């Protein structure tokens, strides 16, 4: 399986996931299963990024392309984010009114008091899934910077050696510190990042163990099980993405000299598909209100 095939699978699963988020009712079974179908996208994207980092001839340009795509996509992602927040607030206000509203919960903190008394499952059901403020490409950019530091550490210390305790301790301390700082920065960033914890761990595992497939599979399997906190089906679908990675044959799948537009197309697809989806939803809202 070439990188091109993996990219096509990534595009399809990601699109299915985003269509569900934008158009479907959060409580519907179709929404749930379309979100499940989108889970393989994350491990595949992370793996391809790690492979690209290793094989690119110019890492600075590689990271710059990700940054530019992230900025362009954010124009549409922020619209999606604001639209989701508005929908969530309307939903909460409607159900608050049905529960008695200000008559039953007086004061300016009445809605907050009512909402706080609900279980976390009920709160999630009411508000739905609100996308983070920054799209996943910003997370990927931070991960690429992490890999730059990880590579410098590996180049400086070399491989771990049984008889060089201090060198090994220094290597592990630098490596562990870099990874922890990256994950903490992503997790605690005031502007919430998409896949802030999962993406750095998956990309690091794909980079460090790309030559040791069995170890990489175990690491990615553990990370996938971490996602079982949402649903066991989510975890299994993520594992499917890991399984597809193991079909990778190391080939690009096309001649980038003869067909340079293919790479451009895949970079452009992320902001382009977001633009189409959010604009379609916008027009749906307009014409839906007209014909009600």
C-alpha cells in the first residue's frame, strides 16, 4: 500500500467525520457511526507526517507548508467553531426553559446552577461536540517542531548503550523533557488544539519506531486504547487505522516530478473541504429558515 493510497483513505475518512460533525444530530446513530468511520484518519495522518519529516529534502519548507495550510484552513475552522458554540448555547437555553427556566432557577447564575447539577454525560449530550479553537494542523506544526528537537537529541547522544549510564540518562532526560513539554503545551494551550494529546504521542511513536514495526504497533495500540474512554468502537476504528499503516510499502505511489499537482491537491484539500462543508451548512441554514 503506497502513501497515495493511505492519503486517499485519510481524505475519505476525514471527510465523513467532518460531514457528521457539521450536518447531523449529535444524538443520532448515523452521527455516531460516521464519527467512528472517521477515526482511522488520525493515526494515518500522523504516520504520513512522520514519514514526510524523515524523507523530505527540506524540513523547513515541509513545516512551512503545514503552517500555511493551517492558517488558511483556520479561516473556515473558526466559522465552524463559532457555529457549533451558537448551536450548543441555543440547545442549552431551550432545555433550561423547558426545565422551568428563571422561574425555577432565579438569579443571573440560574442557568449555570441548573447546568452544573447535570451529570457530565447529560452536559455532553446537551452541548454536543464543540470543535477546538485551532485546527489539527496547528497541533501537527508543534509536533514537527518537537521532531526537530528529538532528531537533534538523537544526533547528539546517538543510540542507547548498555555501558554508558550517564549518556543514557542524559538522552532519556532530554527526550522525556521534550516530549512532556510538547504535550503539556498542546494540552494547556489557551487556544484549545485539536487532538492535543493524542497527535504528539502517535507522531513520536511513528518517528522513533519507524524501523521497528512491532514496537510501533504496540505503542500505537496502547494509544488507541486510550481513546476507548470515548467508546470502544472509537478505539477499534483507530486500531483499524494502525492496521492500515502496516500495509505501507514505503512507496510514494506517484511520480512527484511528473505529477507535482498531486501533493498540492492533498495540501489544498483540507481547507477546501472545510470551506465547502461550512458554506453548505450556512446556505442550509438560510434556505431552511426561508422555507419553514
